[in-house]
């Protein structure tokens, strides 16, 4: 029986160390074993320093602290060898140290590294382990290390552990030392690239007596033939062993079963298993061979032959990793789910499944397979948070990109997405300090119809955003899908907890939001104790919170608990004066307790009398408004509170029309489709009168949900019954946009012309852009008529705004001459250049046609001169540069940069008017031709484009640009501001006009220049 089946130096030498330390054992072994003993004593015993050679050579080139750190790492790895579980990061760090410092490496350290890259990294993917082995071996060759037979054996053992295929004959040729018998045994166990060629050559030498025959090499030879499924050769070796009088055939039956598994001979395998009890490692090898021979359906049958009640993790984990590496993930999953575990260990199966998921995600396996496994785990095991774990692992291993893809697929599968699935993304952003990445995640949540709850906002969103201007950030959050009704109250409390009461008050005032004082009362009082500013607390309580909602008595009691401070009593007096002024009330019970506490204070009689008088002025017998669970006015209720209040009133058969109206408006605002339908039915059943506001909200609700017929019917009802009612312009525009998307252009025109009483709000430009751009995309002949109607109906007053869309319409139709004529008339009559960039790009695209090149070049020159006349040469050159870039005219871009003065900030100004795709394409083309002598700063240009991407929520293009910047060593501004205006100001450049953009589908429309 050989000392160790795997010829593991580290394993065998543990016994040797014991012999050396206790002096009561002696080893009689081969020269190889003696060498192993010498080496392993140092590795096994951390108290014996054998690293002097290496650290001295390292100390000649690097700092002493680095030497000590390097030495500590090696000792740590040695200590980890005992547990057979080495840290990947630690191994990589040691290899990096040797590679960077170009220092010599001792034989002990080199052997340790080679073995550490094998099964000791059992939790890591095989491709990573294989790469590390190659790095260590290349390091040894570069360092001109004196390679011994132990090095080659350690390398072969790592190949075996990592299932790494090699050419055995080539390996023998490359060896610089004479191979031993153990060398051939190991080589036969390494996966081969030449089928059985090497094994055949060894068998031939054994038969010809040119190679010594023993049990070890015969077993290895049987194993090699078992891997190729050659049953005849295995039997031939058994016969040869009998002929040569080699002792025993301990591995014959096992290798025959391996061969049956390789061949898919399930009948023979099953019969053999009935008569043989195999240890767990051998059964796992059988499972592996079944899987690799595409007979994975028989794996459960083989696993049923495990005799052990429980199986140790190390007995099967390497097989699981090898199958994952070979893309037999579902077969690996069979092992993980069916292998018997110690059920006494709490959540043992759950921990194993979690690690399995981590491994397949880390290995970037097929996502459909991952989905199958996740669904199976969810159905068959008590793992309710399985999707949370998958998202967490995806973020840890591959960042946001894989997590976004998995979330998309979860939505497609019908999985109900929750805000908590996005928590790992927010935590990842916090750890990476990528504060500007928070908004794409929010937009993604909005796209997937995931409502953000209070916990997510407070614990994950607010810590990731800049709240120096809370109102601006609140609006931005609303623009990215966070509902203001769910946002303001938690944000106000978060600001108070952060010591920003004034900001919280300003936020509530701007959004006209009163909040429940109960959750914030403790935070508010803590703020008062830190600042002693009672005036702002009084203003907040009596103006921002629900008036009279039980906070008066509670706040007074908090004052009385700190009554040992003189300034507290003065502020209590101020608070009581304010309570009387704002007609706050407290209950009789509370008043009696407070009066008793005041009498016990160490104050003058006159002052006590004043305090007691103020208490008597605000106490009342009616306690409804003083109860913390009491009635809140419906004006200040959120959707859930309104719904509960409505149900209560209806159950008590009380008048609920007013509450029904408020609940209906809130349901429409929050787009609660089922609730809106229920309330509509309730209105009709109770025969309540509809108000104009309710009808308008219902009309807009139908538009939002694509119910165009219902919306048009509702609009007709409004116009007939409420003739004096005015409709907000953006609601009319949304309806017209929906009609254009449905191809009903005439109806869209009719809507614009029919709605005469319109409330023209100033923020409807983006909807106008969407509407006209959709008309152009549909190549509609009615674009001019639509633009004219919008002007006539007062949707915008700038007539020149129409010219941009008229010109773009003619370009899309191919009427180049008419488009140029319109452009020229705008320049002559109004000194404006609408759609100048689009005109240049279209002309350059047409110039690629040889028959039109000369005419188009003349028109390009004409348009260029018109732009130069209005804006000057530098702006015209920038427009020309961008047009060249968008048409992939790299040589023209290069020539223009050489012959003209191009200022980078002017490029960024023009980018404000381009779509996201055009911004990215032109940026990448310009970056191609820039060099060290260029007048354009690549760093400024790229960081400004990143700001534009951020403002537009264009996450994908931002990531693409960052990748290009890293490749070109362009520094990414770590203190990237929240918009491009701040970047420009910080570089003392003129500030460009405000970027106005709107994302609709995949198209982005910008405000015209």
C-alpha cells in the first residue's frame, strides 16, 4: 500500500515532523521521501524559520517592513495548510510579491505555493487555480530556481487537483531532472490530451521489462485506462500483475467501475455497486465520470450507494467544482442536493447551497441554468430569501451589470420584485463610493415597477446621495420614479436625525407637506438638546407637523425630565406660550401630571404660577386630538391612512363622500389601478356627484395605463359637463403622445385643437419635444400641422421652436433642398440655426454616395458658412468636428483638429443638444485621434461627458466611457459633481445652457439651440 495515494508532500511530511519532534519514530523510505521530510518540517512547524534565504534576498531590494509583511504572509499560509483551506488573496499576494520584487525563492516556499494552488483552494473556480499554478511555475523558471523532482511532483499533483489537461510526453521532455517511478505514476493520473497514447507507451515498457513494475504504477495505469473507458486494458494490467507476481489488486474493481461509468454501461456499474462498498471519494469519482460521459441522469442511483450517514464536505466539494468547471452544473447540483449531510449542523444544506450559487455565479455560468437552480432551491428547500442571495452574490462577483440582468430576467419570469432585492446594489455603491451611480439604480427600479419603501430610502438611498440641497435631490428622486408621497416624510426625519432641521423644514414647506410628528418627536428633541434652538423647534412643530396631534404634552414632559438646567425652564416657558398661541391642547390627565411636576420644581412662586396658568389655558376635557392614535385630518393622510379611514367611515355608515374623493385622487396619483376601479364603482353605486378634478384625474389615469378609448370618453364627459374646467397642458400632451404611438395621428391633432381651455404650465417642453419627435419618427405628413396647432393653442410662444422639427421632418423624408431652404430662411430672417447639427450630419452621410458627393460637399460648405455667420468660426468648427465624428470620418476629424482651434468646453456645450448615442459615438471617435500635443484635454472632455450621462441617467454609456478611460489611462474625477455646470465652473469655463432631456423608450430628445 503506497504511503499516500495523491503523493502529497505536505500530507506525508506531517508524520515526518512528528518523528523529528518526538524522537520516537524512524522512517525508512526512498530518497524522495527523505527530501519530503526535510522540506515539510519547515512547512509544518512555524516555529522553525527556514525563510532566511528568501527574505534576505528580498531585503536587498525593498523596505524592511515589506520583508516582514512578506514573511508573515508565508507563515500564515503555512498555518493554513493544516486546515487544508488556504486564502486565495493571500496566495495571490505572495506570488505578486515575488513577481514584483524579482527576488529569489526558496525550495520550501516554492513547494508550498505549488501545493497551495491545488485542492487547498477548494472553494475557488478551477480556471483561477490553473492560472495560479502556471504563474508559480513561470515564476520559478524566471527566477532560475533549482528545480528538483519534488517540484515536478508538486506541479503534477496540482494538475491532478485542478483537472488540468497536459501532454505527458511533452512534460517528460521539458523536465530538467531524471523522472522517477512516482513521476510516471503521477503523470498517468493527470488528464491527458492524447487519449491513451502515454498509457499505451508505459504499458508497452512494462510488458518489455524496460520499466520496473510495481503496484503503484499499475494502479496508476489502471486509472489512466479507466478515464478512457478501456475495460480490456484494465483487465490486461491485472493479468500482467499476476504474471509478474505483483502483490494485490486493490484498485481493480474501482477502476472497472470508473470505466463502466465512462462508457455509460449502467447495467455493469449497478451490478458492481451491489457487490462492493465504496468509500465516498470513489463514489464521487463515479459521479464525475457519469456526468462527463453525459449519463448524469443516473447520478441519483449511484449516490444512493453511499453507506455513510453523513458525508464530509471535503469528500465531495472538489468533484462539484470540477463539474461546474466542465459546464455540468446541473449534475453538480444533484450532488449538492442529494449528498447526506450532518443534520445536527443548523442550516448545513442551506450553507452548502449558498456556496454552490456563489461558485456558479463567480464562474459566470449560463444564466438560464442559474434560474433553473434558483427555482429548484426555492421549491424544494426552506430558503425564502433565495433571490436576495442571488442578487447579493451577483453584485459581489460581477458588480451591477450582472445584477441588472438577473433582475430583468426575474421580472420576465413573473417574480414579484421587491425593493429589498436592490439593497445589495445600494450597499455596493456605498462601498465603492460611487454616489453618482445611485440614480440609474432608482431608474431601473422604476422601469421594473418596483415601489421604493421607507426602509430602502432611509437605510440605502439617502446615505448614497448629496443632501446639501435637499429640495433639489428630492425633485431628482421624484424624477427617477420615487413617489413624493412616500419620500418627503422619511427624508424630513432623516434630515432631522442628521442635524439639519432647517433643511427639513424648508423641504416640507417647498413640497407643501405636513408630516406626522410622532416618529420624529425624539429626534426633534435630541436636536434641541444639541443646539438649544427652541424657536426653530416651535416653528417646525406648529407649522410642519399635524397641529394638535398629541405632541404638546409629550414635548412638555421631555422638558420636565431635563428641568435641572435653567435654560430648559426658560425654553419650556416659550413652548407653553407658543402652545397657547397656536391653540394646542392637552388632556386633563396629562395636565394634572405636568402641574404636579411643575410644583416640585425649584422655582419662584410667581414663575410657577405663570407656568400653571399657561397649562390651564391649553388643557381641555375633549381628548380626541390629544390621543396619539387619534383622528388625523384627511388633508394630511397618506394613501394607506385614507383607505383605512374610508373603510371605517363606510363600516359605520357615516358620510364618506369627502374621504372617497380624497382617496380617489390619491389612488389616481399613485396609479393604483385596482383601487381606482373599486372607487369608480363605489362612486357610481352610491350615485355621488363627480367633481371636475376627479374626472380629470381619471382621464389622466386612463392615459397613463394606455386605455385610450376610456380616456377619450372621459375627456368628452369633462368638456360637456364642466365647460369652464381647464385642463393642464401636460395631460393633454400625454394623451396626444399615446394617440401618436397608436398610429392615430388625426385623433392626436383633434385633441390639441379641441381642448381650448388649457392651463399652460411652464414645464411641458419635454412633452412637446416627445410629441413632435414621435411625429417625425412616424414620418408623418401632419408634423407641420401639429407644430402649427401647438403654437396657435399657446403650448409655446416661440415660433422658431417649430422650425427644428420642420427641418428634421424634411431631412427624414429626403427633401434635402427644402430642409436647406428652411434653414437658410431661419438664418436670414431670425439669425437662428435650428437643427444645424442634424443638417450637417445628414449632408455628410449623403456625401458618401459618389454620385452626390460634389453637391453635398457644396451644401456642407454653405451650411458651415451660415453657422459661422451666426455663431462664429469656433462654434462652426465644433459642429463640423462632431458631424465628422458621427459619420466615422476619422481622418477628417484629425485634420480639423490640426488646422483649427477647437476648444474642449465648446464641444461639451454642443453635446448638450445631442442624443446619448451621438454623444458617446462622437466622444469615442475624438478620443481615437487625440495625442499628447492635442489642444483638447481628454480628461476634461471625458469627465464632462460622464456628467452628462449622469444627468440623463445613462448608466450604460457612462460605464462604457469609464472603461475606455481606464484603457487610455485617463483619470476619472473622483469628486465628480452632480452636473456638468459645476465641472465647467470648477475649470473656469463658461457655463452651457441648461440640459433638458427626456427619455422615452430608447430615444432621447433634447432642447433645441
